[in-house]
């Protein structure tokens, strides 16, 4: 899964493409969506992102639905 630019510009691993599409539907730019989607390839990476998101929600005073 590569961008229209060709090469590895905007590359997203096939296993993470559903995460990439979800981020794009939320209006995120392609480059940031690809970076975030690719960051969650393994369980420890996803776990780290989940903890970071939890801290962000707490700081903003939001609760998980």
C-alpha cells in the first residue's frame, strides 16, 4: 500500500491498512495517518500508544465512552 507518489512515500503496512483508513476517515493528513498506523505493528507498540492516549484523555478531562 503506497501513495500515488510512488516508492515508499506514504507507505502503510498491509496489516495496518485498516487503522490507516480509520485515521483518514477522521480527517487526519495522509502522512500522519501513515506514521501512526505503522507505529502499531506489534503489541508493545500498540500498548504504548494506548497508554499515551489514555494520559492525553486524562489531561484534557475526557472520559472514555
